C-alpha cells in the first residue's frame, strides 16, 4: 500500500511536470504587428526587425508578387514608409530596417525604372537606379546606413554592390569568377557575405571585407551545396548546407574556419531554410519535421527550441502556415514572422523571448500544481507517521 501511494505521488508529480513543460512556446509572448483584418488585404511573407522591436513589412501583394506599400509597426503604431499613391508604382515585397529606423526598399517608379531607396523620418533618399523594372535585388541595410544589393549590369551579368548614397562599390560580379550570385548580407563592420556559383564548378560562401574577398566554405569539401549565408558583427556566418551526396542537410555556422552544426536532419528535422544570426550568436531558422509540419526554431530540439510551429494557437486560432526571413531576428532575441491562421487571418507577428522570468503557468495548470502540493504534504505526513511506528 505504501509503495502504491509512493507511485501515485510520483505519477501525479510527473503529470504536473509534463503539463508545465507541454508547451515550450510559453517561453515566448507574441505581439501582433498587423494583419489582413486591418487596412491591408494581405502582407508580405518576409519581414525585418530592428533592436527596438520595430518591424518593416510589405502590404497588398499582387498576383505578380509585387507589393503596393512598405510600412513599419511595433504592435501599437503602424507607419507608412511609401506606397503607390506617390511616384512609386510597385514595390519588392522585401524591405529591411536598421536600429535608427531607416528602411531600405526596392521599388519601380511610374516610368517603370527600378530603384533602391532609403526612408527615415518621412524623407526618401535614392541609393541606386536601373532602367530595368526588376534590375535591382532586395537591399539589406546595416546600422551604419550602408546598403548591400544586387543589380543587373549594363555589360551583362549581375553584380553585388554596397552604397551609402554617396559612394557605391562593386563587391562581386558574374564576369569575374562567378556564374551566379545568390543571397547576401552585411554586418555593422561593412563586411559582406554572399553565396555564389563558381566558373570552375561548385559553389562557395565568401566574405568581402577591407576590399578583400575570402572564401569561407566551398563545395570541394564535405558540402555538396551551400546557400542562404547571413552574418553577425563577429563575422560568424550562419548558412544552409547540403552534404553526403545530397542526402543530408542542416543549418551550420562558421567562424575562422571552424564549422559548427546548429541542427541537421540526423534527428527529428527533415529540411531547413532561411537561417538568421544575431550578435549574441543565436541562430534562428525555419525547419520541417520528419513527422510532418514545420516551424521556426532557435536550436536542434524541436520541442525545447521551438518559437512557433504549424498547429500552435496564436491569437485564438490555429497556425496553418509560417514564413521567416534571415532578417527576422534581432539582438534582444525577438523574431518577426508571417503567419496564416485557420480563421483566415494572415499577418505579421513578433515573438518576444521571456528571458527575465520563467513562464507563468496557465490557469488550466493551477489545479495540478495545487494537487502536487497536497500530495507532497500528504506524503511527508505519511512518512513521518511510518517512522514513528517503526520506532
């Protein structure tokens, strides 16, 4: 009888602890930045966030993938950056924001030419222009106001450039050693990382700093494919890598030649996309699971490291789709993301990591907690009485 009661106590304790750990996303609180129930018909899939928690996003996406406006929001105030009621006709659906609140975006003008622009305090400044309607790639801005972007060249091919609005520099182009130029990012030290296909075959991730370009990792080693590089101010680069004759993949970091695995498909994950890294060294990514479904994670454990996943409840409705950008993580571990909910809502949301205090149990857990306290006191009383009887 005594053993059975002890087992009952252990079982009750286990149940309550499992309940407390049942939803690791309780470590995050969520803020709605905007949704299609407000003044927008739709929002873009990829958003950017700065250290103030302000999110830059696009709105009203058309059938060609263009947006009609660029906005920022912090959950309380939404601010228009630019829309098609002015000299702009359409916008790329991707915009980025720095800590000063400067937003970089790509837009077509009414004459169908394409430009890169900066906006701060209502003042819009042109950075680059192209006669082609899609001649310029999506810009990324750092906290120094330096912008990196891609552009079609008048001589043919594509180049990656940086500009501060006064001086523009060519970083790499497909006329000199590269067959294709892909994703790029820029740090606050004006280092630029990019992935590229090589004329000699294979692919690589490269870092440009101080007018010198250095290969960081290439496909002549353990990797068969490399993509989606992003970096922090310590030149730690996060990227997606495919290896083992294209049978395996993961999210990795590399710094000074040392490669670390953040998550790979040897465990519960099956595929990965869009890694982001902050100056604290935290890496976030979108991952799919062997068991089905996908979510946004900050580590290799899909339970303990989950930010949010398909099937979770967000603002009263179940999540049915998610998208995350490599510019969607800031240095205070907030994440901006797109979510579609079962009730038809689509929106941009911010996940806020609650680091200062442990998750507060929801009311449904309180009876279990009280029961655990009751069982604990009862067990202490029984043990004390048994000891007295034995004496």
